[in-house]
């Protein structure tokens, strides 16, 4: 009986010693699992998220700025009023919102934009053309450092005429087909939000915006300078 008790006590003592030695070697389990340097699964998750952001991203931009708009006319005959013979540019507001889907640094951008187009005549009279544009653009981007992103867009847009100032010389078409080229910088405050600064050039009237006895062809050109916010979704 004494021998059984001896072996039993020796066995429990051995278990206690082994447990103490293991704890001493590995450290406290709670501290080990929750320490910053010993979370391999969290570290790997962060790496996978970073890789995902490099391969795929979805951004939403909200933009507000000013547009410098000009209109060119090709006439069938001289304009006796002088309003269309030599026009100058005019300044108006612009705003819009876009959504960009990006794969491997290249992607697609669409959304909407309001554009105040038109011109100013030699007499100082301003003529406004207000369009609602829908861009369908190819985009690219790359990072400069950790916080600055350079982005570009190029492609066609489709414009719907909202209103125009009344005149007796021409009437703009309700539909505008044009091209856009855009370059912008985004400074990211964090991985989800940043501020924008950029500009774009729009050439409108690929479908000829007006055609009558006086006007043979009408096209527009607009430079927009804007700022805004970027949201990474």
C-alpha cells in the first residue's frame, strides 16, 4: 500500500513539475496569445488586406469646383449680329460624384457631373448651357509614398441638356457626346478617407451640338478645376 501511495504521489509531482516547466518556457497563455508580436493570424490578415487593396479597390469621389467653358462655331454664312463670330470663355460652377472600380492599378470610372458650359460674346453677353454628364472612363492610379495617390481617367461621356439661355441664333441638341481627360491627386488621411485636388478637360460636341441655316457645327471645350473628398469603400 505504501508503494502504491509512493508511485501515485510521485506521478502527481511529476505532472506538476512538467506543467510548471512548460508555463515557464512558454510564458503566460493569455499574455502570449494577446501580445502584439505573437498574433500571427492577425498579422497574416493585415498582409492579406494590404494585398487585396493593391489588387482591388472601390472608391467614391465627391467633387466641387469651377469650370472655364468655351464654345466654337463653324458658320454657314457670316453672323450679322457678331455674337458668334468671335466668342470668349466664361466661368461657371461644376460638381459631381464618381465611383471607381480598380483591378491591378487599372479600372473603370462612372458617375455623374453637372457642367455649366456656354460662352461670352464680344458684347459681354453670357450664354449658358447646363448639362448633366455621365462619364464612362478608363482609369489608372499609383501611390507616391504611403498617403499620396495619383489617379487619371480618360474616355467618353454622355451629356443630357438641362437648360439653355434663349437665343434666336442656334439651339443646342439635347444630347452631347464628348471626351474627358482627367488627372487628380488624393491625400489619404487614413485608409478610408482623403482629400482631392484635380482637373479635367472636356471636349464636347462630337455629335455636333447644333446645325441650322447659320450654324454648321458647334463644339464645346471646358477645363474644370476642383477639390473634394475621396472615400475608399
